[in-house]
């Protein structure tokens, strides 16, 4: 039995389905390909599958992964092709390889966030947009309310965000942020959006892409 | 541009996955090659509509024609509708994202009366005039099919064409006719007239209805060449009928998220309250080999790990054991489960249970429908208490401990003792469990009693009957609640809201005078009336008032056998005289044998197929 790591992208409107939905789509695709995979041996046998880290609803993913167990050795490239035939639009396997790290080692995720000011009367010009974003990050703290099962908590994003950078273009600004992720601590990029909404004087739209996962030492997860 | 606006609102609504399309097996075509665009609309949310087998069949069938592109449209939930209206986003089809107003056909499947306002609201959201007379040109042809079209009259002012009966053949014929007429640049009126000549097609604008002073119908006169009666269409040979090789596989979870195999159409029983039991006659079965192949196709193209065997009464399928034999042969090794809804009490034998155990074990559901033998005889539900208890015992010995019992209250000839009989019967099931020595000792039995309200339906022996008033129904619910309280605590009681049943009764027995009511209801914001959180009864009563329409005229009034019923010009194949005879037998508590035991000459033989001609 061989464990393989399947790398996939979640792009476009499919970002609006939940992690559980993605899991269902992937399981059905595995079933359609008829690739012999290991089933759990419990009362309700199902395909064994583990995802490195769930992606929040509404966020695209460039380098996502899950592990399955093959019962017989397979050509890894053909697994990718076979599965792509059975996945919905926007979910796409990019490669299949051998897992080199345990998902438990993941500590950070990198998000690329595009901010598009809406074309309203308050719409900022390029300089204003740039200044607004930089102002937000020059505050000594960036408090935002996080909803948890045990009630709402105030957290300071300034302390959470490991590093960030901006690029400003004509139509939008792109913010790149590295934030805690993994099974110890997870900070959703939506909290950052919430904070920006609080500070900006203009309405904006946004799109978020998770571009990769990293270990404690900022090694890329693979 | 729409894409951008849509993205923004999708971030703000519940379950945005409902509105994105792109599912596995959804069909995207190149518009260049398309001559007819068909928007197949389901007037409820995605999760409900995507569970509907009729839509899957017709979607795939229409798309087999290279010149047709059939797409899916569902009713946006309240939050989405609000955002769409705020941002001026028109109702769009999931495959192309194009506005529904650009389509040639806007087709609705109408499964229940309480979705009528959703249908109108969807037209409105698409920017299409809701009344047929306000639509012009050879485009935006609004069509409808499904069980509610057996009484199409409450929707007569809105729908251009109704498909009566099974739509596989007539659907394609109408689309083909449209294609020809479009090529020839013909007028909308010419098309509708020509369509009315196709068997199973009802064009309501070609019929004029006259009323007596008391509000009853005095005549229904066809205009021009329109046929006097519209006879339903059916597919006689289901073994060779089209069945999809794949289903669109939803990404979000839906109500029935599994492969569905249709094992037969129609029902041999003639339960006197049940519309489906009559309008889908005659029974037509599929061969086990055909079903098996269809199941294999579906599983390998969808990745589903569950198949549901669908019909009105699965255990009446004559070849159920051979079917389960061939299915389980491969299903088990491929980790595919088989589920069977609609089991009947008398169809559940020991051997049968062994097979079902191999497949999937869920709760057992039976529908005795009435609490006493006398009333069960009156409604022709040929199930005895002895049989029910015997079946429960078989099931209890097999490890089951969860039983659901379905009943109806407000049935014709019902008395208080019939209501109390429901509680007694449930108690007997509990007692049977504890006196069964083979039961699973560690578990307590759970008996759920679900009670709905009787609604007189067109094309049933009870079509002339009066529905109980809301007060009467609530009184009966209270009697039952009290009766159950005195019984075992293992009995759980669920009941349907009497007010929604009242409204359903109005529309199922309604005529064209209700069109105005529906239009006003849509304008006043009524939608998702079948969802209790959105059903606003007092608003509906206000609207009836404003329109000077008495709802009680349609449901709580007993109709005379000689009255011309609003659906009289629709012909379901079953003779009126048969319904009347059955109604009279009900009052004598006389049962009628099922189609397999003997033919009762209901009239369905006229279709020339199925059980009437010895085909199953």
C-alpha cells in the first residue's frame, strides 16, 4: 500500500463550495476512476482520505493537497488525468507525488488578497487606496472580533500576521499576508477583510487566494 | 460584468454553492450551434430541485438533440433574491449564466401547489411578463408539466403550454414544432394553435370558461381547432424509453443525493385519496436487466455510492427479488448501497428482509393512513392491522427498532374513534416490540406517528369531497395528541400544519378565478409558501378578501356529482363513472381489488400498454 499526495487547485466559482463539498467531489471522482484505493475497514467502509488543511469558503487555492492510499502501484501522472475527467469545473489536479512531510508540520499559510474599490462616489484614487492600506498596517494594533464556539474574542491581527507586503496597480491593490495556519492555530483571511472593512472609508470587493502552506521554519509544505 | 456583480453577492449569501453551476456532467454547449434554448426551471431551491428525477430525465433527453440546449434554473433563496433585485441581476441559468429572459422556452415542473408563487416570482425575476397575454413574439414560451398540471386552471393565465402526462415525447414534439415555426418566421399565436394539436398538449388561452351565478363552471369552450379534451400522454414501453446515462452531480449536499433508478411507473393500488395512484396508471414495469444496466451506468458516471430504487410502491414490483439479486452481486463489492423508499406493509417478507439487510439499513416506514380497519377499507388502503403487526415483528426480529407510521386525518367518513385508533395502533406496535423475544434487547423502540391532512385531489374518487376546515383539523390533531399522551412515551407525534393544507386544498381544487389571487400574492411578496418560516396565512387571507374570492368555495365545499369540475376538459384516462363508483363504495366501506388481482375497468386500458394488457 502506497500513500500518495494529490495536489490540486480550487479556482473560480467553485471556491463557493465548502471543504466538506470538496471532499465529496474528490471521493466521487476517485470512485469514478476505479483506481484501487484503500477503504477504511469500519462498519461503514469509505475511501480513506485526508486533506492537509481545509480551505475556508470563498477562498481560492493554488496549492492544495490530500492524501489517499493506493492498493497497487500506479502511474502517478495517469491518476491526475483520470481524476480530472470526473471533477467539477474549477477543481483541478495539478500533480500527484509522494508525501515528504506530515500535514502536522504546517504552521503558516500565505494568502494573496486583491482589493478592488467599488465604483462609488467615495471611490479612492490610486494614492488614496495605497495610503489607506498602508495606514491600516502602520497602526500599533489591528483589533478584530473573532467568533468562536466559546463566544467572541478580540484578537490583534498585528500580532498574528507573520509578514505582509503590497503591490498597487491601477484597478486594485494586492496584499500578500502570511498568517498562522495548521492544527495549532488558524487565522482566517476573512478576519483581515473584516478589519479592512472597519478601517476603510470606501466600499470594496475582494478576492482571496491561498497560495501555499509552510512549516515553522517557512519551508514550503510538500 | 454580471460575473463580477454575482461574485460580490455570492460572498454575502447563505450556501452560495447553489448558484454557481459547473457541476460534473452539467452540459455546456456552443451557442453558435443552438437553435432552441430551453430553461428548465424548478420553482424551489437547488437542493430540492436537484433531487427531482423527472428534471434529470428531461434535461438529459432534451440535450441529446444537438440543436437544443437545455439548462437548469432554480428559485433563489430569499436572501439571494433580495441581493439580485438590489443589484439588478436577472434570474440566470446555471450552465451559461445567461438571463432566463433570453430563452425560447421557460419550462417549469410543478410538483406541489405551494410553489405556484415561486413560479410567478421566477418569471418576474427574469424580467418576463407573468401573464401569457403580455408576452409577444415567438420567444419566451412558458410551459409547465408535472402532477399539478392535472388541474392546470389556477395557472391558466400564466402558462402558454401545459404538458399533460409524461413529457418525454410531447416535450420533444413541441420543441421541434417551435424550431420549424421559428425558421419560417411564424407568429406566436400560430405556434400555440399548432401546438394545441399535439396529443397531451393543453394551451389554456384557447379555452374559454363560463360560470354560473353560484360560481360553478357552466361550460368550457375550445376556440378554433383546439381539441375539446386533452388526453394525457404516457410512455408505454419503459424498457426502451430514454433514461439518462449520467446525472448532474451537485457539489453541495442536496435532499436526495444519490443515483435513482426508476423501477416502474404507476401503482396497482387504488387508494382513494391518492392522485398519483390514478394519474400514473397503468402500471408499467421495467425489466431487472434494464434497471441493472441503468444503475451501473449511473454509478460509474457519477461516483455515487448509493442507489435508490424509485417507484410509488417498491414492494409491488413483481421482480423485486431477482432485481436485488443482480444488483447486490456487484453493488456490494463496489461499496454501493441500495435503498428502497415506498415499502408497503404487506410486501415485507422474511426473505425480502434478508436481501435488504445486505443493502442498507435505515428506519422502516409504513403508511397505514388510517387508524381503524373500517376507515382503511373506506379509503381502499388494503392493509390489515394483523399484517402491519406481523411485518413489524419480522422487522424487530431482524434488528430494526425504528418505525415510522404515516396517517391522514380529515378523511371522508372519519369519526373520533378513527382518530383514537391511530394512537391505539401505534401502541400496539410498541407492545409488539416488547413482546418479541428476538428483538435487539439493548435498544428501546421508537415509533414516529406522522399525520398529514387529507386534501381532496382532482382525478381521485374523493375529488368531490369536502376538506375539513382548519378548526376541524386542529380539533382532530388535539384529540390525537391527547390520545397519544396517554400511551407509551416511545411514541413521537408529528403533524402537518392545517393552514398550509388548507391553502393547498384551495389550489388543488381551484379554477381560473384564482389566477388573480396568485398574481397578487406574488406582488405582495408571498414565496416559498411550502416552507413554514415563509408561509404567511393571514396575508393570503387578506389577498383572497381583496380579490373577493372565497377560498372555502374550492376546498371545504362538497361538490355535486353533476358539477362541471375545473379540470373536466383534461382526460387522465380514468373514467369519471369509475371515480364516482369508487366514491360510493367508500361510503359503504367496500374495498376494490388491486390491478394485479383483477381489472376493475377504470379506463386506463385505453392507453394500450402496461398491466392492462398483461405486460407485467
